[in-house]
C-alpha cells in the first residue's frame, strides 16, 4: 500500500513538473513572439504613401501664386521645382501626394465688388497653365478615373474645388459653367454671408441658413455633378443642406469641434453623424488652431504682437520680409503649433463616431500660414501621419480609405446622382 501511494505521488509530482515546464516554455515563446512584433516604421509608412493614391481636399496654391504675382510684382512661381511654399512637385512626390484639390479661393471682398467670377476664371486658368507648362509632371483631373490614369503615368493630378460660391453671382447657369471649367466641389461661402448662405465666421445670419437662391444652387449642383462642400458654412446652413441635397456632401477642410469648443468653423459630433448618414466625408484640416483649441489664444496673441510691430514701424503689408521675419521670431518665442498626433486624434474621433468610411485629409496647405503642426509642415510629410495611424492600429485597408477611397466614393456617387437626375429631366 505504501509503495502504491508513493508511486502515485511521484506520478502526480512528475505531472505537475511537466505542466510547469510546458507553461514556462509557452510563456517564453510568447514573450519572444511579442518581442519580435516590431513597431511600424517610417519606411513602411512611406511605402504606403507611394502605393496608394493620396488626395487632399484643399490646397491653396492658386491664390498663393496670384498673391506673389500681383502683390509683389513677381513672375509666376515655378512649382515644378522645390519652393518655399507648402506645395510643389518635389515635395508632393516626396510625400506621396497624388491629387490635391486646387482651391479656387475667392475672398469675401470679391463678392462685394462684383469681381468674384473674373478672379475665379483667372485662378482656373493658372491651374490649367501649370499642366500645360509641365505636362510631364502635372495633369488636370475631372473624375476619379482621371486621377487613377494620371497616377499610373506618375503624374500629379490637379482637380479643382471652388472656395466660396460668390462667382456663381445671381445666375444659376454659372453652376454648370464652372462644372464645364473643371470645378468639382463648391464651398458655399467663405468668411461672410453671401447670396447663397450664411458663414460660420459671420454673426449677421442674413438667411438663417440657405437663401432661397442657395436652395436652387444646391439642387443645381446635384444636377450637374458638383460636390457640395459644407466647410465654412454656419450650422443652420449645414442642416439646411443635409435636408435638401440628394447626393453625399463633403467638408473639404474642416476638423472636429470636440477639440475646439465654440469654434463654429469646425463640425460638432451631431453634424459629423449627419454627414455620415448622408454618405459624406469630413476631410481634416491640419491648421493648429483647427485641431487644438488651446492654441487659438496663443495664435491670437502672436498676431496682435505682429500687428503692433507693423503699426510701430510703418509697415502695411504683412508679407513684407521684415514683418515675416518678426512673425517667425514671435512664433518661435511663443509656439502656436500642434503636432501630427493631434491630427490623428481628430481622425480617431471621427472613426469612433461614424467609422473609417467618412474621414480623409483636407490640410489647407498654403492657406493657414505659419500655423501648421510639427510633423506636417508641408506636403512632403503625409507619411508622418500615416505612420501615426499605423501605430494606432489602423489597417492598410483603413489607410487606403482615408487616403483616397472615401473621397472617390463620394465623388462617384455625386456623378451618379447627377446622371440619374439628368435622365429624369430628359
């Protein structure tokens, strides 16, 4: 009996030892496996930036070129080479940017003096001339298929969106006119109310949303195939658009109000949800004051210092070299810059609300001045944002959607709605 008990105890002991060894080996193997899982690298992010088309909803190159020509009496800047601006061919190739929507930006002053349409035509001509002068580098694009074909050829596509619907004037026929000129989205207004709707920056509330003419403009944009851009418009205008439009809309360069309380220019959570229900896409603006509310006061104080400097020294042009040098000094002493992580936070927020199918890039490069975040100072730096998304667990498929597929889906759906409406009217 004693021997049997001893033998049994030995078997149990050996069994427990075996289990311990197996557990230890499994634990070591698991630890080694975890150690072998490497963090995503910038090289991997750069590879994805080159593999997939990157579209950006808003790049202010055309107006930048006009300002340089007319304000400083310079010849047209050559963007086929490296420049001091946020966008040029060299930087775009480095960052993998393939289809920046060229902003045909119309200042609110032009809607008051009646020259809005003339300026829009001249800015469109500038974009066209870039493709004529550098056909081996740039090409126009009026459809997603155009972008894809240009991508295969190694060309950077220059689709166009008009920022401020003022050039439509009071003539509904101008909607189709600008479609034929290549405009594929229209931001309904800019910094003040216009003939179409109210602006998020204006407190006049001229129409309390869309004007009667603005309602007809949205319908006509649906009919001809121009995307309705809800950036810059007031909240009441946004909800009017959502009730009226038969096609998905975009916010070409807006961010999340969650991070900038009280800043109506950005979209609140309910608006983001409504935009997603509509099938649309919000394209995140990279400007630091758009992504971090705490920096708005910093930026405001810095601008005040620069204005005081100009007044004290008799400068009237904020682009004067002495003024820009002083502004850089002020910003260096009191940095108004956010970072690439904060831009990713906005993407995260949209995804948490409505999923990955409704977010994209809308940098506002060449439009937000010296406010761009660390890590996203120009168009060469998209891989930094892609790397941050990889670190946060976004899949390659997710990144492909954010880079271009979400916007292409809307662009194609808008074209299909237009085709259907035209058939109905035929």
